[in-house]
């Protein structure tokens, strides 16, 4: 198949790749539905997408595990999501591109120059700021320099994954590399956070499609995430929610409750405080999501989820110590000394009162036990 | 994790538990180690019998007397009602049991969450009735001070935020849960220094009074 050139429209590229118009319309209708748009928007979206030139995208990877990119590219192949991803002009992605070294850097510089003010910058991974940024360098420049330079000419920035969006694992205590999220450094461009470890592929493509068809980023929540995907908690959409309401909880991973599919809240499920689309869009082509597989939600799309306490500690318990679990011995380590000091103060106060009383009794000739 | 929720169930909870333990031990020992006035009355009963009688009196005198029941019954019913409601909600709601299990290491069976919700709503209604009674009765209003109202406010805030968190009413769950835990933190900190301390004083003091009277032959 011929390599699509940048003057072709998306419709032409799709046709060249053998994607039928019917499949394309189905994809647009599904995406419009996913974005909570009216049904007719699917047709308008198809028209807009088909006639637009291939948009330039620069994909930068910093402190990350490549899981986000794996999520996107390893989704069921060939899904329309991946094909849509193919037809964007991915001008730089050091993981996927064939070019390397100076040729790769040159391709990026050229794309940035030619599409200045129009290209979309996707960032994957946190940015290490410690020790002058030595923890991540490419072509002799630090991640911070690369990001600032690329963000200058971008129309908007999409932080893909929790590391880029909120710092993720690199930022977790003790954050040895001084990692920061993208939004800390890019403050003069629109930044949308597509969080998750990794994010759901359809959420990434849905956000991109929204931007290209509507010409603006979707409405965002307080954490800069598209409301349409992050507007509901996992708990609110969880199929195990009725068991929570009835107070039926699995106590261990192999008890009767677990086998009956009861709520995993007591096993540390963070669904009630996690906002994502896992419970509705699901994973692996809509097969299931972690809770459906019997594992509690880790809360991976939330800021600071690595430091939020043990994954297996219920939310109602205290967050105690580095392990984040509240256990009797850790409680005793705090409560014991406090009670001891309280007992001393109390005994001292009583002794003082007894002394005062004795003096007054001696004065008045009274007696006590 | 929401920073406010992390703060509420992390450092703030630790501070609250430390202050609670410190304050309770302080207040208990400061009172129980005080001297007691020597009884000049000859002992009518031995210490053990006096203790048993004292304990029995502490129990029987905790119910409204039939002579006064018309006057005091409503207030006592309100008091018993919301105390019972609070005990059930605090001790038999599954998330609370998990919390206690974290502290003491053992858990116990829970009541269904929907039943707890009904009891919590009834408890809230009783708490509101208690406040109305307090401000509408002139004598009771004169006897009330900041401690009464503030203790009521903290208890009620805990119930209200708990209900809101359970029902997901008024905001995202993580914020509601954070406010619920923060109100518990505030309650724990205030507990030893206000009238809430009656939870620790009430039965020992009644038993001691009963014991003293029984020794004199006055308990019946």
C-alpha cells in the first residue's frame, strides 16, 4: 500500500486503505455516541473528517513505560481507531517511527516548522526536572527543553496517560527525578489530560476526533479531562453497584462473595473515587474491565493514585504510613504515646487538685479517703 | 486520590486519633484519681454487694421514672432514639466496621446498607428534634451553652456528610467522603474536651454514685 501523503484528505486515505464508507460512517456514529453527541452529529463528523487534510501530530515520549502507546496500537487490529490513528500525519514518534537519530529529529523540526500553530502535540510520560533534567535526554536536550520547544508551535497539547497528565509513577513518593506533569510546564496552550494507566484507546481517539471535527477541545473536568469520558465514577456505572448498596462485599479474593461477584469495595476498590469510562467502554474491544475480572479498581486515572494508600486497603480505612494501610500496630504507635502523655497530664492534674484540696482540708479540718 | 481525601484519612486522622487518646486519658485520670470524701456513715453492705447494687441502680435509674414520665418521656425518648441510631449506624455499617477493623484488628457482621440508610435518616430527624426542643424550652435554653450546640453540630455534621456520601448527594463522592472523614476528625478532636466526654463518664460516675449510696444503705 502506498504511503499516504500529506496533501490527501482523510477520506482519500481511508478509501486507499480499503475502508468502506459504511465502516467509516459506523465509526463516526459510534464516536459521536461515545462523545454524547446527537445521532446526526455522526454524519456531520464523517463529512468533516473525510474532507480534512491529514492533521499533523507530534508524539513525544518522556518518563513512561510505553503502555499508553501499546494500549493504542495493540487494541484489536485492525480497529477503526487504529486506522484513524494511522491516517493522521504522525510526524514524530520515537517509538513507532522508522527513522532514528538526526533523521528523526529533522522530521520533527520540519513538521513543526511547516505546521506551526496547527499541529497537535501528544505527550506521553512525566517530565523529570531534577538535576537539570538529566534523567531524560534526547538529541542532547532535556525533556523539558524538548517539550517547551514543541509546545510553542502546537495548537493544543494532549497529555496521554496518568504520567503525562498528573505525574503518575515517576512523581510518586519520593519522586527521585523531580518529575512534573505536562500541565505544570505548558501553561500558555490548551492542555487536555487523557489519564489512565493506560487510558482506554477509544478515549484517546475520541478526544482526537472531537478536536478535529469540532475544532476545539471537549469540555473538561476539574482535572483537565474530557468530561464526556471522565464525568462518571467507576462506582456509579459499575455493574456490581447493587451489591454495594445491599452491603454484600467480597472479603477475600476466593471467598463466596468473590465467587458470587459481590462488590470489591472491601478489597480496596477505588471505583467510588475514580472517574473514567472503564465501566462503560470497557477494554479489549468491549470485553470487560478490571472489576469484571474480579480485581478492584486501582484508581489509575486519578492524580496521585500511587500515593493514595494500598491498592487493597478499603477507602474507609485511614491512610497510614508509607504502606498506606491502617493496621492496629501502626495505630498503636500513634495512639499509645498520645494516651501515655494524656495519662501523665491527667494524673498530674489530679495530684495537683488533691494537693490543693489537702491544703484547704487542713485549713478547715476535713478528711478524705 | 483527591488531596483533601488523602489529608482527611491520612495526617488529619492521625492527629485526631492522637488528640482523642491524649484527651480521653487526661480527662479520665484527672477525675478518677481525685480524692473522694470519706463516708462517715457505717457501711450497711460489703463492697461487692454495694458495687452490684450500685451497678443495678445505675441501670434502673437510667429509665424514666413512672411519676415523671409524662414530663420527661418525650425528651428521654428522643435522647435514647438518636443514641441508639448513632450506635447502630456507627457500629453496624459495613464501611465503618472496616474502619474499626483497621484500628483494632477484628471485624463483625454488618447490617444491609439500605437499612443503615433508613436508620441514619431517622437519627438525623431525631437530632433535629433534639435541637428544636433545646431552643424551644426556656429552661433548657438557659442551661445550654456553646458546648451543647457545638457538640450537636459536630455529631449532626458527621451524620449529614455520611448520608450525603452514601447517597452521592451534593458533589463528587471523593469530596463528600473527605468531608465526612474530616467531620469525624473534628468530632474526635473535640470529643474529650466537651460534653461528648459523657460517653466515658456517664456509667462509671453512675456506678460510683450507686456504690456510695449502697454502702450507706441508700440505694434501692
